[in-house]
C-alpha cells in the first residue's frame, strides 16, 4: 500500500473580482500517493495551474482542507511553507523563472545552496542534473545565450537536482520539440521509478499524457474524470 502524500478535501478557491468573486476551483476531493506519475488536464482556465500552486503552498485555498506531506497548507506560516518547498518540492514553471545574471550551473545550484549542501556535493549533483537534461556543455552559459527549449531544460534540471519528494510541473514540455520532450519525460519517469519521486503535471500535451499513469481531467474548476491510464 503506497503512502498517501497529498489529501485534498472539499477544496474551493475563490478570487475577488470587482464586488463579487470568481471560483477557480470548486469542491475538489483528491488523494495522491507517493510515487505517482499523474497529469492534471483540461482546457485553459479550468484551474490546473491554480491546483498545482495550492499543492505547492504558493497559494492557499478559500475553503476545505489541503494536506501535503502532513502539513495543512492553510495553517502554514510563510516561513514554514518556504521550508516545505525548499526541502521537499521541485517546481517547473511555464515561464522558466531563471535568474538572468547567473550561469546555468548557478541557476541549477541555487536550491542546493538553500539546503546548506556542501560545495563538493552541490557540484556533483548539478553536473548530474545537467547531464540528465542534456546540457552539460552549457554549464557556463547564461539564460540569455540559450534557446527557449534550453531554458526550459535548465528549469527542469533545477527542479530535480535535489531529488525532491514531489515535482510539480506546469506545462513542462511547452517550449520543447518532440525529441527533447521525450528525452525529458524519460528522465522524469526514471527518477519516478528509481527514487520514488512523485510527479504531478499540469498539461494538455499529448506527448506528456502518453507517459502518465493517472489522468485527472478538470472542467470549469471541477474534477470531471479521474482515471488510470497506460496500464497504471
């Protein structure tokens, strides 16, 4: 029996608009076990990114309960939420969020510095992560010298360099061609299988969907379908 990593109960997320509110997510009930390789799919505006942000403690729900690795997201102070993210969660954003003044190596190294890892261990981990994403030769380059696809691969390396318990990936293949997409997805699948890293994707990319073992479909902020795919 796999351990429950995330439990979401009766979760709703509202945003104030003018004198009223917009409901991005409504009555969400979901559980994720350790080691899942799951995608949240749905049309633009269905709530995929909002759900990932709440799971990752970047946002909080308006109603209901969200528990991530034994932590109630709504009750976390900003300091404790930052510690949860730093120690246990890797993020892949659509917009890369790379630091332009830092080299590729330094961008990937940054999460390890926050963890207080020694210089020797950091160097080994960063070089390994860059090898995973096929960018060993770009370690000294800066983001402005890279293509969009290469920047996305740096962002993926940064997310997985600390071998986190959970990776939250928002459209991770959006800027990658088919060859790079499959290479990255195979790398993630291997981390999932070898280390038990849990991956939750927000995606509408068919290339990602063919690797998933579970697919959760959102429609108008609600769970429309939750199904085991590709043999589970």
